[in-house]
C-alpha cells in the first residue's frame, strides 16, 4: 500500500472512530478500521507479520488506555466494556495505528530518540484532538496529558522496535523475524 494511501486510511479511520465515539455510534470506528486493516493486509508482502504486530499493538493500547480510565484521568461516553477499561473503538484505533508503523511512520525506525520525542508530543496531541471532537473527556487534564506524554514517549520507541521485528510490508530480506526464524531453523 502506498504511503499516502496508508496515511489517508489512518486519518479516515481515526476520524470515524472519534466522531463515532462522540456521537454514540462507537461501531462506526471499528467498521472503518476493519476496511483499513483489510486493505493494509491485502497489500502486505507477509500479512502474518503484520497481523502479529497489530495484535501486540492492540494489547499494548488496550492496557495503556485502560490504565488511564482506571486512574480516572480520562473517560468515554460510548463503547465501554466496563467502567475501568478502554472502549472497543479506542482499541480499534490502536489496531489502526499499527498499520502505520511499517509504512507512514517507518521513517522513525532506527531513530529511537526521534520516536520518543514524536510520542511525547504527538501522542497527547491526538488525545487532545479527540477531546476537542467530543470522543474523550480529559477528566484531569494535567494528569492525563502528563501520563499520555510519558506513556507515549515509552510506547512509541517500543512499537518501532516491534515494527522492525514484524515487518510484513518490506521485502523479505528486511524481515528481522523471518531472519531470526530461519537462523534458528538451521
């Protein structure tokens, strides 16, 4: 999938998720995310590696956002599994975000400091944008923004390392996971 297509699918899915969550239509985002993920996997050289990355990213995101909810820093008005867990449309956004790691955001690979700074700044700004659109409430804005900045400064470099390991869009000779598997198979 070309970089521009990946970026546009991400933006459309992000907006659908936030607006769906804000307007009591939490299913809207996951539907858009499903389309974006299917397109992403269709164009992937090794879809299995991308699925692994997506699942790990979804688990990390579900845990991180659930901690924010449980701490009382953020709240959501729709799509909640429970009062102390992230809504399913937010987890869908993490799935969507995973599709950008080996494409739109691949320039961050091998640049852990840059990915840390991007996470520190862009992570909280995305949530602030979601709050402005009504998809999320920053209950304690200072605590939420501080937690988001610290969390994303740690999560973003970790995700970039995972993307290097599970790269299903690069030619096979760039796939660290495949190289590791082949080395252990011999």
